[in-house]
C-alpha cells in the first residue's frame, strides 16, 4: 500500500462520499449483528461475508471520491475491486446456503470464488480491468476496461442463477415456513438485481 494513502493532505471532505460511506457502515453493521446473533450458523457466516464484500467496495469508493490526487484515487479504486469482484460469489454462496442446497452446488460455489479471485487479480496486476481513474464533478471514478465486460456477464449470470434457485425453492419448499423463507428472499433479491450497478 503506497504511503500516500495515509497522508491526510491527499484527501478532502466530499459530500458525495457520504451515501456510500453510510451504506457501507449500515451493511457491515447488519452483517455483524446477524453473525453475532447466529454464531453457530454457516448461513450467518456466508451472510456476513456477503456484507463484508459490499462494505469493502463502498468504503474504498468513498475514499476514492475524497482523494484529491489520481494515484491515491486509483489505488482505492483497485482495492474496491476486491469487494466488487467478490460480490457475485458471496451472493451465490449465501443463496445455496440459505436454501440448504450447498452440498449439491458446492463445486459451483468453489468455481464462483475462483473466478471472482481471477477477476480481482486481473484488476490488481494489469490494466485490463481498471486502467486508472477519471475526475468528474463528484470526484474520481474508476476507468473500466475490456475485462470488466466479461465480469458483468459473470456478475449477472450468478445473480440470475441465485434468483432461479430462490424461484425453484419457493415452489419446491414445504408449505408455510419453507415457502415464506424462499418468497421472503426472492422479492428483495429480485429488486436488488433490477437495480443497476
């Protein structure tokens, strides 16, 4: 990590960083509360990991918005990719864990984490995913390159697969609790899926 990241002179207050920062704090707090409340549950652990991935993205992008020089903003953009590239695998892992079908899909989960890791390594060690940052009126933002296109396919593919699992889970679940759980997760997940990145 470059020492410039810890130099406060390289940052300034940016009101556009507040929503992402507040969202990151809220998400990680929710994940922590669930994890502490359900310590012995694998599902709560996968939920916590899912919230951590989203929080990493939001925290890093908040700092990127506050950066006043491009190298610092670019470093935060790259670090934010750890969260972004891990979100699809974390969501899919949570989905199959929640629906209690992990053993049937564990190879897919492992493959999802492997592909997420490869996308992060691409962002970390090459310019194929992010080639720097551009300055906009709200602050710096990552300049995405060609490798982000297959990542979007991977992202939306895993989200669609998760939705499909929830949909099938709703119709194959036992009455009452099973159907309520599947339905309760399907609709919020569907709305989040429709929301653009």
